[in-house]
């Protein structure tokens, strides 16, 4: 029992020890975003025919009839063993599509031809994702691997059924997620794993081909090609990820690559950066408007006002309208005082027996006959107190007016909230408003009490400012101030939290 257990452990150990080292080969890979450059080229690759590269993918053929396209690495590989993961989509509107998609690893770069868009008589490996059932056996879509030493012509009419190393029937058209193929060539064993795109799960690969004693060119070009015929599909390659494989212990150490290549890469990087900056500068000069628009796209914060600026703007507008209302109020109080003074002088005239001439105001109507001296004096005293209260209100409003002006000036100078100082000032103002309102209330109550109990002369009615109007205005002012104080304290507590 123990013996069997040890044997299994030993086997697991051997398998894990045998796992190759993977090194990503960026010069034999592509993937989005920014897959293609502005001029439509893919770094380290070249594409032909109807292939079009965009930021996200290479469309090897569009879903139009009789199209052929391909994309090939610019350079031959420099490593012996490799693994490639191709992520792609084959989509078409019909129940059937055509013709298919091919992965290549060949001695020479391919050219346009009859085998899924590439040339026949290739030397090396072709893996075909054949969508269309040309031999009518009802076995497509089909995935197959075919080796060619340059002597064989692919039999399109029979879907190459007799020429394959191995294959499997799998549907890869119109899948919810991109389909994937992992093609590995390691120690002369070819393995093809397939992911059917029904999920986005990395673990869902299944074995399609395993063929031993395969002898591919030691170094070659990677390529993808596709073709449409009487029927058509979009053939889109989203990723092509290449890893070189090294048996344990033979992988290049990072130090070996490091010093030599590091300097080269950083030099290349600096050169690219300089070139990019120069091109940007030239673009700005040639298209200033376009450059501005692009800058705005990249830095939207600079293009629009910040929320703090917006709030300040709103406060400033609020303060300005308060200022305007106060100005109006000021004017009306002046009018009231003027009228009261005229009324007083008329009353004095009545008292002394004459009516001032040329005033245009009719003499007061006195109800219930002539007034006694003491009554007139009480009335006059009441009127004087009203005038005094109105003066107090006026000076108080002037005070508010001045303080509001100071707040606005401070905000527009600093362009930011005045902070704790301003909050304190607003609070003091609020207290002042309260006190003054109490005084005014008291004064008005006293006047009302005095005026009670005796007949009042009917003075020409004054319609401009009423006590209600005044209180409404004051309430608005208080609400605004309370709102502002709350806003300030919120701001301060947020700032504290931040630090
Ligand atoms: C036509 C021909 C074939 C092709 C099919 C599907 O029948 O062009 O070669 O395979 O359409 O596109
Ligand atoms: Ca076919
Ligand atoms: Ca077939």
C-alpha cells in the first residue's frame, strides 16, 4: 500500500519537474487595447489582403463573399518550443458560414492563396477551423491539424479529411464569448486545446489534438489567415499570445537577458518617447483646435469648473441677490421715513391751527370731532417712536448691507470659502438680526399699545413696506445664513476627515 502511494508521489513529482518554463514573447504576440497603431499597423506584425487591424482586434476577413486576409509575424522565431493562445471570433448572420480560419507555423511567411486565404504547399503546420462542410459529411465546423513538407496540395473539396494529423468536430461560430485555441509544440509533441466560448472561464479548455513525433521547422513564422467564399463570416482575431517553452533548467536567466537587453530597451524607449513628444508638439501646432479638444478629453477636470467653484458661484449669486433686495428695502425705508416726517409736520400744523401750503396732501380726517391737546401729543409721541424705529431698522439694514458686501468681496478675492472666520462672522450677524428683530417687535408693540384706546386720525395710507413684508424678508435672510453656516461646517468636517 505504502509502495503504491510512494510510486504515485514519484510520478506526480516527475510530471511537475517536467513542466516547461514559459516566457512571454511580445514580438510574436498581439492583443488589445491599442492593438493597432494610428496608421493601422500592428507592431512586429504585417497584414495582407482584406485584413484590417483596429484597436481591439484584427478582422482577418469581413463577412462579405470571396474575401481573403492574413497577418504574419515580421520575424522568424528564435526559440525551439512554443505555446500560442489564439482568442478569436467567427460570427455570421447565416445558420451556415464560411470558409474558415487558419493558424500557421511555417518555414516561410505565407502569401495569399487557396488554403483559408493562404498559400498551398507550405512547409510546417496549419491548424484549420473549417466552418463550411464542403464534402457534405455533416461534420463541420471542424478543427484539424495538418503538416505539410511543401509537397501536398490541400484538398478543399474533401475538407482535407484524409490529410489531417488529427482533429475534432467543434462548433466555434457565433459564440457568446470569444473562442480560444491553445496550440503547443513541445519536445516534438503537438497538443491543441480548445475553449468553445460558451463561458468566459479560463479552465474550460478541452483536448482536441495530441500528436507525437511531429517535426516542425525549428524556427518559423507565425500567421493567421481566413477566407470567405459563396458564404461569409467575420473572422476576428482578438489576441495572439506566444510563449517560448524551455525544459526545466534550460531557460534563459533573467540576468543573461537583463544587462544587454535592458540598456537596448531603455534606449529604444527614450527614443520612442522623444519621437512621441515631437509628434505631439507638431500636431498641436498644426491643429490647435483639435489638440485642445483632445486635451479636454484626457483632462476633463481642467475643462470644467470644479464642484467647489460651482458652489462658490452659487453662493456668490445668492449673496448678490440678497444685496439687491437690501438695496430695494433701503429705498423703501427712506420713502417711509419721508412720508412719516411729512405726516408729523402736518399734524404739528393741525395742532398750531394752520395747514402747510402746497404739500398736496389733504388734511387728516379726524373721527368724532376735534382732538384734545393731550390726545394730539400722545399721537405725536407715537409717531415719533415709529419714526425712530424706522430709523433703527434703516441703520440695521445698512449694517447688513455692509457686512454682505464684505462677504462677497472676500469670496471674490479669495475664490474659496472664507472658512471658520466667515462662519463666525455669519453667526454674529445672525445674532444681531435676532436681537434687532426683538427690539423692533418690542417697539412696535409699545406703539400699538399707546395708540390703543383713543380715536386715531386717518392718515393717508402707506402701501410700500409692511411689517409682514419686512419679517418675510428677514426670515429669508436667516434661512440663507443658517444654510451657509451648515454648508461651512460640513465643508470643515469633510476637510478634517480628509486630513
Ligand atoms: C462556394 C465555393 C466554395 C466555398 C463555399 C462556401 O461553394 O466558393 O469553395 O467553400 O462557397 O463559401
Ligand atoms: Ca471546408
Ligand atoms: Ca466536411
